[in-house]
């Protein structure tokens, strides 16, 4: 018997497509056969099956990151293959981040997309100057602007952030003299000034406009989902980023879970590897079940298992055993790993039940 939600979706599908009579019966029969094929038996070690099903194909993946900078329809280095899979499952915060920005219908033209892309691209002080130097005689920093029209923007920025510095403007040249004017401090201030953000969306290092089907989309190197989604021109329903942590902060844990699933699935498919989506769904669920993103590792899922022996078996054996003895923890031996360690029958398959057979009664019943 099919679950109610699947039957409801089937009925809705048949109604939309106008499927009735014998054709509907045949399709329902095929759906039931497909459902039975994918149902697992009670006691099946689905965690181990999922781990094997993902990790075995992953060993076939190429250890490569390829650059698409030379191609007209892409922007920058995109990590793929095993390195990308490791980034996803380690829940890393530092990696090659990018966004795909879709625009609302009224802005979906090449000219408008380019205009918005130029607004989005972040600019720092280093982008609007032609030279920077330190005058060791006067002990001051000298900057030369590319265009004089940038002076107002720079002046406003320096007045806000350079409180302990005297700033002079002469044409396109700017002279900055800090109150603490030793050479080491001058270098530190100069580097800070050059990194100051003056325009665009912070975090978006580069942009490119490409056409995908009927849509003009903006691809970015760098990401700032919160700021981009606040823009009136942006289609918030389709715009996305590959940074799971930003999605979690802005859209919540369910969106982060779906992103983990989507990114891992696309990475495997890009390599031509077929992994049943249910295995990836299980992994994405485990990583987000507590309402926060946890990595698969010593500081995440594997390192925080309830079983002391399971934690000790994974990594940092001595640390886990000492801590468990210090805090008086008890291991109830409910999992697979800990029962294997102590030489007991594991609670999977036939090991999940205790069955006693009375042979004499069995013979009588025959």
C-alpha cells in the first residue's frame, strides 16, 4: 500500500495530465512496483549502506579543480570532484565561493544585467588609485587617484575611519600622516587603507553576465547572499550561492539541508557517478538534524556520537576514553561499532530480534 502523500501527488499528477481509466491503473501499478523496489527491510543497516554507496564512487572521482576562466560562459576557478565533495561534507567555511543571480522579468536584458553586475561588483581603495607609496622623509602615506571624481567618495570614507590621521588633498594626490608615525605603523595603515571597501556589494570580487536559456544571469566570484537578496532587481526565488553557511544564516536549516543535497548530487553527477539520492538525503539529514550544520568528522557527527566506544574507534582514542572515565559515562552498546569492538552480535539484520525456537513443539506441529 502506498503512503497517503504519494497517492495524493499521483492523483494530482493524473488530474493535471488528464490521465484516467486503464492508463491510470497501469501507471499506479508501475508506481507501486517502483515503491516496493526502494523500500528497505526492518533491521537493514541503512547508515552503512549509505556510507558505502557514497564513499565507493567517491574514490573514483578525479582529484582535480579546473579553471573555466578562458570560457566565455563562465567566470572563475570552480572546485569539482573529490575536493568539492570534501568541502561539502566537512562543512568548510573557507573555499571558492560563488553566486548565481537571477533577475526579475523587467530587468532580464543584457544591458540591465550588465548595469546591475557593475553595481554589485565590490570596489576597494586599491581599485581607484594608480599608485601608493610611503614617504620615509615626511613619514606619510601618498596615494594617487585614477580619476579626480573619486575624491569625494574617498574623503567621506577617510573622515569616517581615519580618526587619528591628518589627511591632505592636492588634485588627484592624497597625503595621509598618522599621529603614530613609525614605519611599521605606516605600512599597517597603508595596507588597511588599500583594503577599505568603497562601492558595490562587499564580498563580490568579480562578476560576469551570461545567457542561460531565456535568462540573463550574473555569476559572481565571492558571495554576499543577504545584501544581494535585498536588491529590488533580483529574483529572490532562484538566486543562490554555494556557501551553505550563508544559506543557513539567512534562509534557515531546511534550506541549508537542501543545499548540501543539491551540491553533493551535482558534484557526483558532474563526474558521471550515479548515487541513489536517498543516500545523500540521509547524509544531509544527519548533518542538519540538530538545527545546525555539523561536519562529518572528529568535531562533528563522528566525534559527538552518544557511544564512547564509537567515538574512540573513530579518532583521538585516548582522549575519548580518558574523558569518559573522568565524567563516568556509560556506553549502552546500542550501535554497530561498539558491539563489534566487544565481540557481541550487532543490532542489525537478524541481530535486531531475539528469537527462541522450541524444536520439540515445532516437530509436533508438523
